[in-house]
């Protein structure tokens, strides 16, 4: 039975990706970094930051800005699109869940892997840009693996919890979108957090905000040739695992009520 469920999820993922490829939507998603906006941001940041050669991170930020942005947006889009898409995912698939029983968190897994596939292609582009720009690479690149694991677990955990409450509260979608927009500006997608705010706020944004921390850690591993905060990576892995377990448990406990509500 479990094998059939896993096979269903895999087929669903492949089917959705295939539909997007055929319709050209995936190509559009791969252009998620709007190059017009990129040049605008680059110009503004270069103008206001002044001399970038005074510090190592500012030096890398200036010369590898395109990689800096691509890494941040690729990770953010995985989290943002999965979380926002999960809030009403049960109601959106009422035609399936009312006729055939599948664990409702499978719907989230399908969406997560769909967005994960897109992120992997984006990071393939990142690798090409790193080779083209002659970015130095160190052994710290191996930390990208646990960083991605943290991002996947946290994304799934948050999505599962919101998917449960989204069944009962229609307005949760709008609230979530507002919260995600605030989180976007707090995660340093287009800027270096430590350069824009004071030390206390930067510490808060980089340690309490998991998305901001993981983006910064990934940039440290790939671009800055630095070792990220390993204890925080482990801590967020534990927190992500706990959130995922809580989300699955909540859905399992209440999924019989979902059909009545939707």
C-alpha cells in the first residue's frame, strides 16, 4: 500500500513537471531572476555601497552579484512557492481527496519536489556562472548538502502545518502571503544583511530567520569559501524535523475532517 502511494506521488510529480515543460512554464520559471531588475539593483547597490574592495565579502558581493542573487532567489522561491501553494492545497485538490484516499501530506510532497526540481536547475545555472566567473571553490562546498536538507525539512514542516489550518481558514492564504513578503525583505535576497543593519538586528535575522540563515550559509559555502555555522545548521535540521513530524501528525489526526469541510 505504501509503495503504491509513493508511486502515485512520483508519477504526479513527473506529470506536473512534464506539463510545465510542454507548456513552456518551466522556461519562464528559470527566468525567475528578472535581468532588468538585476541591472537596476546592481546599479543602485554599487552606487550606494561605494568601495567594495575594503572587505572580502563586499569584494565578492560586487564581482559575483549575479551569483549572489541567483543563490538567494533560488532558495527563496523553493520556500515561498511551496509554503504559499500549500495553504489551500487540500481544497484545491478536492476532486482527488473526496474520491480517493491518499495521505494529504503527499500533496505537499508533490508540490515540494516540483519546486525542488526547479531549484536544482537554477543551481545548475549557478554552477555554470561560477565556472564562467572563475569563482574560487573550497571544500566548504560540501556544506550545501546539509543546508539543502534543512531548507527542505523546514519548508515541508511549515507547509504541512499551514495546509492543515488552511482547510478551516480561507483568509489564511492572504495572511501567509503578507508574512512571506515581510520575510522576503528580512532574508537578504538582494543585499548583505550584516552591511545593512546593526549587529544586534543582523544576528536576529541570521539566527532566528531560518531562510535568511540558510541563504547566507549557502553563499558562505559556495561564494565566500567560508565554513558556515555548523551548530546552527544542525539546530535547524532538528527544528525542521520536529516541524515536519508535527505537521504530518496534525494532518493524520484531522484528515478525515477535511472532506467534510471542503
